C-alpha cells in the first residue's frame, strides 16, 4: 500500500520547488479514500508551516471543466491563508509550475454549518457572495491526472482572488461569467454551468464536509468551482473575471 505521508511530502515539495512530479497513480494506485487522506496530510504540512484553514473549494462542478480535464466526478479541496491573494494584486509567475486561471463564485459563510444542507437551506448560512478567480497549478507533469491524483494534490489549489463582497442574492442563476487575459476574452459561460445553480455546489460542499469530517465554519470562503475551462497564464499578463451583478476581480502576474 502506498505510504500516505510520503506521497504528501512529495506533493508538498513539488509545490515548494515548483518542480512537477509524475502522476502518483502510475506507481501507487490510490483509492479515493486514500487520496483524501493524502490531501489531509498535505494540508497538515502547510498548517505546520503556520498557514490556517480558511475555506474549501469545489471542483468539477461544471461540464466544461470535466471535459477539459477528463475527470467526471465532483471533488473538493482545502483553502489556506497563504492561498488568498487580495483583489487587484500582483503575484509572481515564478511561484508556480504551470498556472491556470478560471472564473468562479465565492461564498462567505455567516455561521457554522451543522451538517448536510440542501440548496435552499444553505442560503441562510451565507452573508456575502463575490466574483472570484481561482489559480490552479497541478503538481503533476503536463497538468495531467486521474481523479485520485488530483484529489491527493488538493485539487490543484494554489491561489484564489475574491472580488468585493456583495449582498446575498437568493437567485444566482443566469449570471454571465467571463474570463479575460489582458484584453482578450478567453472563456465565457453562465452561472448555470455550475451544477445548474451555484447554491447546489455549496450544498454539495456541506455534504462532503460532513462526510469527511471537515466542518464548514463561520467566516470560511467556499469556492463554487469554475464555470468555464481554465486558461494558462504567463508573466506580464493580467487575468480578470466578471460575474454579472457581482462585478469584476483581477490578478496580475509579473
Ligand atoms: C482541478 C481543479 C478543478 C474547478 O473549479 O473545477 C477546479 C484542475 O482542474 O486542475 O478547481
Ligand atoms: Mg476551481
């Protein structure tokens, strides 16, 4: 059986050294359960370095992302304090292996979530919503992975940027979502592309958080998952995401 803590160490090092590694699953077939154990061990290494857990992210909540990455199941990962990049800030391309950006919606949690909630119940537990950009950076060569690989790698998480917090809108359907790199619109979708209703992604997060014993607490950020394909980004480029009625969010790479 694969050694959970050794795999976590190698993923942690890959991120620190910005040096990709071979897919774990090619050498050590992991069950999904073991992959989530690796993820937990990987995050524990970050927490030992002084980071704090500040939220969760959902992945593969849209057909576009599932198609792009060839993985067809919901996944979830953990967000730490070191991953939060202030809106309109600059980040160094050299910190990443092969970064991609994607347009998302972020929820701010108003009070501790007691367990699994449905898409209507969950609205009461949110005090603000914002447009967001997720920066993902797989620790695997060529950004290629199986479901278990990507779960072990904390779902490619490395950074996220949140726009201005907006009051909760009970209806988050039919919002156009777009991603620009510099002057070019590189991806375009709708909030409906996120599980037909972004609140449903948050409901799924409450189910998975309960199942895996990682409670969603007051103040946490929950990223709903990308509505469109993710796009590679280079140094000296700026990414902006716009979600209609929620506004724009921007991050530059130097
Ligand atoms: C995995 C992360 C997926 C999303 O929003 O669907 C994700 C990846 O694509 O590398 O963050
Ligand atoms: Mg994402």
